[in-house]
C-alpha cells in the first residue's frame, strides 16, 4: 500500500511551498485590502476572538546561495 502525501495542515502546505520555491529565485506577494480575521484564543466553541485587520502587502522571497 502506498503512503499518502496529501497536505493536511497549514504548516505542511507552507513547508511544501517553500521546498518547491527554494533555488528558483521565486517571489510570492500577498496583497490585503481590508482583510479582517478573527483569531480564536483557543479551540473551544466559546473562545473569544482577537480582531485583526490587514491592509497592504506581505512579500516573501526566496533565493539560492549561488552567485550569479
């Protein structure tokens, strides 16, 4: 039986994306325009939420250590 390689968590997704972009001089830009998010204080159904609002951009770049 073959082992499943499906991504199951956000950290796995981030690691997989970084692995694919390493050594490719890739750039990822996330732009937010009045993006609002409630961050729970716990996993309990009655958890309180911190309100985050994001405007602007987050830029993630990767590069290899090799000289051009």
